[in-house]
């Protein structure tokens, strides 16, 4: 039996050796993969630039050079750093609070079959209500401050982590739980010493998904109403193109946010902070650049 | 193509001076293994963990290639897996969980493009052979470990392969199931007379099943220590005669592990 | 914990679970009503009854019903297109090493980009309207399916592939007969995830550029401080999502159960 295990783990190394005798096949493979990646990147960027030039309207379809220029501009005047900082702070806060709450909720629901049964339809219900749908109520309840945005991120994190934690608690080997019972552990001891550690891989998987959700939510939350962040940058970029058809809703989205301290001021603070690129409609800046290529 | 020496019992499988190492910087797992298996023979390769016996089977199957030396089936060099060499794996992961027992057994015929009716007929035949006809419409996960291995044996027998390669097929089973499957396999083999290469580290299993037993030394640099004839009538049930042979084979295995020759009972490899 | 409630042979565990679920929903409604009574301000927290009225208007009124239909159509069409594309991309990346080497880094980069962030380039390229919304939904649905298809193909046990080679199966035959069926549970898990993400994407897109749909309704309601309608929209989303998920699982159970036989994958 040991034979087959050894075979399984080393056979790839064996195959690599036969192909080409190199001291470290893994390193060679990584090198080759990087080469392919770089090569394909060059081709892709060239195609992009070519497409942009063929299209001929840099305002609508900027080439990579224009995007790089915008990137450099925004980096130089601090816009990008501020935006990234604001977004990341929200993500971190919301993600941490949401994940912690998710683990607690998951342990609670996973530990009691009755609680799980009561909550099951509600959890699925909330899973399908996107955080953005809560945007209105949350603004009414908490105003336009940071709390509202962070809460939305908490909301996107909490259910994923909770569901995965429940999954983890159901996968704890039964004998482990029995052992704890035999040893006389209380519910609390069993949960913290056995169930929780045994569920860590599932919790981690859920947290990873939650992190992705947090990134998605922060962008859209900021697009709908915030004074700083990557989403705001995207939105401002869109607004300032003044392409009439491109953004009828989002250009009005900031003022119409029915919030006195809303986001309309954000544009002015931004342009006041130095970068003229965001304000004038004739700016050569390529606002349509996929904003997400920046971080 | 080298022509094998023509004898009345021409070897079906020839292993010629085969060595294998995982990496050129490591000492070979085994070296200079010479072996020939006659057509219709039940050959058991016996050896401790890490001696490369599974590697030899994988090379005969064509999953891996020897680092040096060559292997021939019916005079043709083995370069890739092929339907002339059916394989029974140790675990049951090779069974397709979404197919019924019958569909699993008929799978090799389906790949070969055999028509439905003929597939049915031959599938039914081997299912009856392994006494699984009444379970034919179940899914593999509904079967016990022993039954799963019988499905694999049926799948191995369903084609007209030249050889059946079995890699410790009973290694994961409980002692009772193993004992009954050994006898069952023995009687199936007597009816079908398929050439078998069977890997195991269980000495009594080797004695119960084999016409000849190849005893490997311990690795690294394992070699084929000796080949022992088992000349007992089948079915071979446990008794004084069989036990005596098991004892003597055990002495050979001990000597092989220590890499020293045994005068008694062995023809040097 | 498990002993007291349902020892009767008539109440099967499934019935018991359903009853518990109904109880949970009822409890939530009671809590909601209590909170609304305490708040006593329909603008901040409308009572269930008020939301029910708004819901009736939203769903029953022929003038507003198309909003719901629009959203569902976009979500379903986008999900179907995206899942299909994800399946193709995932199968190509999962089965061919050269494709994997070239495309995998891009896949991993692009899947980290929020689908909604593409709404801006999408509107500029495709205009404000259906194509842009659909683009975002397709984008949202594609990646979970693609990623899971790749994992599903990678998760095949080596012995299955060896067996296929040993019986002389061609690469195409192995793909169809082994890799695809083996990946089914993974693909379905990805598709289930993608369904949820499609809802998110369609709502976000409608809120930002939509001229119709639930997202649009929720957004407009916010402008008019019509909290009850916001809640009605949320209710529709959650309930429809729940029904979709349930029917998804039911279809899976009816048609694909054998691919789950004896396996750990959800």
C-alpha cells in the first residue's frame, strides 16, 4: 500500500525528468508558464491598442497607452491611492465584521437542528436579495455615512460564511463529537475545541468567497453613493465623459440620491483636489477604461 | 521486432532487464528484472512495500515506462495501454459511479464499439461468472467492497484481453471477504484460463492463487529474487499441505528481504 | 436536541423540516411586525401589511408587473448564456493544457473583477439598454461555472483515466464518457452559485442604468422615499430567488441524481 502512495506522489516528477533532464522541473515549468503569460500579455495589449486606434475615439474606447497614462496621472496626484485606501478600509471592516458574525451564526445554526430548520428558508431568501437592494433602506436607517456602506459589505459576507460554517459543522467526524461528549465537554467546550477547529477549512473557503463579494459590493455601493473610493472614480469618469447616452442614470445618480450630504459634492472635492481630468467634459482622459485593471 | 524463442509454451509476457528510478538522481527502485509469463498462467508477483511490484504492473499495463529494459506482450513491445491488457485496480475509484453495475461491466465493450445485443450477452455472462447478475442494476456505491472488486473482475474479463493485470485487488478487504474472493477468483480462472499477473504482499494469497510466484527483494535496487512453482490441486483450501508451502515461501520471502539466496525450493532467478 | 419534536412515523424528517421552515418565516414576520409597531414610522420601517399592499401593486398591477418580468427575463437569459459560455470555457481550459497555460491567468484575473464594474464600459460600447445589462449578467454567471468545470475535470480520479486508457478509449471518448459525467456535480454547484450572482448583477445593473425592472423600481422608490415599495421589491427578489433555487435542486434531483451517487460534492 505504501508503494502505491509513493508512486502517486512522485510519478509526475518522474515524467518531467524523462522529458528533459533539468535539476528542478517545477522551476522550469514556472518559468515557461511565466514566459507564455508575458507573451500572451504582449499580444493582448497590442491587439487592444490596435483595436482602440481602429475605433478612433479614445474617449469611448481608450487604448492601453491612454489607460496607462490615466493610471499614472491618478497615481501621481494621489487620487488613486485615496480611492484605493477608502475602498480597502470599507472592505476590511465589513469583511471582518461580516465573517465573524457569519461564523457565530453558522455555529449556532449548525449546533441546533431546530434553529437550522427555522432559519433555512430565511437564509436562502437573503442569499438572493442582492446587497444593492438594501441600499435604500440602509440609507434611510443609517444615513449616507460609512456605516451604511460597511453594513452592506457585512451583509454580503455574513451569509456565505454562515452557510459554509454550517456545512463545516455537519462534516465534523461523528466520532470526534462523541469523543468530546464522552470526555464530558459542555456544549461551549465542544463547540470551541472541536467543532470550530474542525470546520476551519470550510470557514476559510466561505471567507474567500465573502472577500470576493465584498469587492463587488464596494464598487457598486460607491457608484450609487459615496464620496470616495474606486466606485466613485469609475462613476466620475463615466459622468465626465458627458456622452449623453452613456450614463443618463448614473450621471443623475449622485444628486438624485435624495440625500442632503450625498455624493454630488464628491465630484467637486475630487476636481478641487487637483486632477482637472475628472471635471471638464473635453478631457482627453480615458474614463471608459476598465477601472478594475488598476488595483 | 525481436522474435521470442519458440518453445511449446511460448511466453506471453516478457520482461527483459527492466530497471526503474523515479528520478535520475535517486537510486533505482528496482533493477535488472527478468521475467516471463506463459500464456494461460496465473503468475503472482510477491514482495514487500516499496519493491516496485506495482511499478512493474503499471509498466506492463503501459501506464508507465521502464527507465531501462523492455517489456513485450506476444512479442510486441509495450508502449501504451491497450485493450489486450485488462486491469483490476486496488481501489474502486475506477468504477464509474453514475453507471449501473451492468453498464460498468459493459464499458470496455462500449468503448470498443460492440453492439448492444452482443454487449448484453457478454456482460451477462461475466456478471453470472462473478455472481453479480442479481445486482446488475445497482449503482457501485450501493455495493460492498468485495462486490465492487467482483465488478472490476467482471469488467476485466468481459473483453477477449490477452492478460488480466491485478494490483492487490483484495488488499483493502476484510479477511473473510478476501478468503472467499480468493477461492472464487481461483475457480473463475480455472474456467476462463486467462493469463493473470497478480500483485500482492500476502504470502498465503500467493500460494492459494498462483501457478508460479515471483518473489521480489526489498527496494531500493530491488530485484527478482526467485520464482517458486506452486504445484497444488485447486481449489486450494487451508490445510497442512498448503500451510507447509506457505511456511517455505515465507522463508524465501525472508531471505529475499535480506537479499540472500535460499537453497531450498528455489530456482535462482 | 433532535429527540423531542418528531418521533411520530407520520411526520417524516422532510415534513418536520418544512414545518420548522414555515415556523421560522412566521417568527420573522412577527418580529418584523413588532419592530414596525415600535418604530411606528412607515418611512423607516413599513409594517408587513403595508408591504403586502405595495407587493400587491407591484405584482398584480398590469402596469408594473412587466418590471418583475423584465428582471426575471434578464436574469434567466443572462444566466443561461453565461453558464453555457462558462461551461465551454471551463471545459476547454480544463481539458487542454496549452489552453490552460494561456487562458488561466486571465480567467483568474477577470473573475476577481466585480461584474457591475463593467457596466460603465458596457454602456459605452453597447449603449444604455438591454445588451449592457445582459452583458453584466452573463459576466457574473460565467466565472463560477467555468471555475467549477475546471475543478470538476481536475477532480477526476487517476484510476478512472487509467481504466479508460487501458480499455482503449480515445481522448474524445474519455472526455465524453468520463470527464463530463464526473464533473456534473461540480458544474451544477457552480451553476447554482451563478444563479444567485445573476440576480445580484441584474439588480445592480438595473439600479444604475435600467429603465425598467425590479432594480429600477427599488431605486425609484428610494428617490420617492417609498420604503414599502422598496421592501416589496426585496420580497419579490428573495421569494423568486428561493423558488428558483428550490426548482434548481428539484430538477437536479430528478434528472442528475445518479451523478451524485456516493459522492461528497454537494
